[in-house]
């Protein structure tokens, strides 16, 4: 399993149910990495998607405690164990955890890599991703050159989990 997320300087990921910033190049990179793969997300993340529809050309898994929740063209799971059962025949490298905060924290120990887009800016935020730079189980293994979008500079970082479960 892998994680993919965009964070600001404080490892914030969202505010009032929305992304902090939509950067076309970052959205394109997200699409390229997850295209044809399995994406796992929480209900709130799913409901924040454009048109509240599953992402095209991906197997969408929505994790929620609501046993009556259902979505056409998506798999709904009610526990982390159910997600693992559902994905047990998938190649682990083809499974991406895409949010939100609780889902990231729940799956972080099981992920081998994390693709982190770091925005060099601070945003108002109410949801956060764990700071991998301060986590002894994670190591930065790749860092892109600095990129620009309008007045924002950002970079792509890849982290490796040294103690994956």
C-alpha cells in the first residue's frame, strides 16, 4: 500500500472538507499515479470529490462506519479489516490511501511508501497528516526540484516506511 497526499508547511491537508490548494500539476500527478489502481478513502473524502462520484478508471473503496452507506460503482467497507479482506488479492503496490486524516493515520503503518506534495506555504486548516520528517519509521528517499504554480512553490517528496507492518 502507498499513501498519496498534499500538505502545507505544517503538514495540514484540508480545511472545512476541502483541499488546501488545487494545483493542476499536482492533480495530474495524483491521476497518473492512481490511474487503474485501487484507491481507499473515507466517506468524507469521497463526498468531497467533484460530483460526489467514484474516481474514474480506479477501484474506489470507501471506508465508513455507516452500515447502510452505499455508492454505485464503489465498494463500501465498514472496518479496516474489511478493507484488507477486500484487497487481499490486489497487488499491494496498486493500492493507494487517499484520505482523509483518520484514514491516513489508520493505514500509515501498513504503507510502504508515501508520496507527499509539500506546499511551501501555510494555510488555515483543520485536518493534518502526521509529520513524516519527525517520524523515525519513515525516511525521505526522493525529493523533486522546486516547482511553481502562481505564487506557490512546492515539491514532490517520496518517503519509505522502514517498519511496515
